[in-house]
């Protein structure tokens, strides 16, 4: 009798564990863009990977406006993401359909009335862009007089081309790198 009860208890525990695992797999399979962008696990790509398909657009933008949007799909009534309206001032790589695009972000959000250098990937399912990886966003700060005097105000954090660049230097570098791929 004790063996029978032991087997029942072990069976219930095993079945419960499998059920919990299947449930977590189902949740993971149904994860949305919001969850991926907010989990802090953004990958880091080198410049070759970026130019071979991990990024669609490299642009200098001005953030015209930002708005918080409640996330209803996550089951978390407090969850939200930011949608930013961006105006493209200069394109270094790729081609946008318009000079005005939307950026979807759940973390490390851009701020209104600021300029940024962004490496972006287009997501057709939401008709918006997202940052391509964890190093794809740099605020352009014109307060450094030495950098401004040298016209090198773009900070690039992407592996393989990290550094300060002028607009022309970055455009030339990305053209050279993409032509070799």
C-alpha cells in the first residue's frame, strides 16, 4: 500500500512538472514584441552582421514626440511601451519609405526633442521600427566643443566600428563595409 501511494505521489509530481513546463513553453511560444524588447536580453551584433540583415536602416533622427501606449496583450494592465515619432535628418544605410517613421520601444526609450543615431530594424507586423540590438541607440550630444569642432558628434557603439564620426565619415564607412559583403 505504501508503494502504491508513493507511486501516485511521484506520478502527480511528474505530471505537475510536465504541465508547468508545457505551460511555460506555451507562454514563451506566444511571447510578443513587447516581452522581447522589455526583457533586457537584446543581442549585440558586429557591423558585418548588422549590414548582412540585422539592421534595415541607420539614421540620424530628431524625436518629434513620444507617447506611452498600454499593452493589453500581455495580461499586465500596468504594462506599456513607447511609440516615438521620428523625423529622419540623414540616412547612412538603407532606405525608409518616408522621412517620418515610428519607433517602438519598451526600454531605454528615446526622449522628445533629442537627436539620436539609430540602427533600426523594421517590423511589418506592427508597421514600426525597433532598435536592432543593445548597442543601436546613441544620443547625439553637441555640447562637447572638441567633438563639435572636429564635426565628430556621432557616437557609434557597434562592434567593429566603435568611435566618434562625422556624418560624412560614417556614411563613407558604412558604404565601404556594405560593398565588401
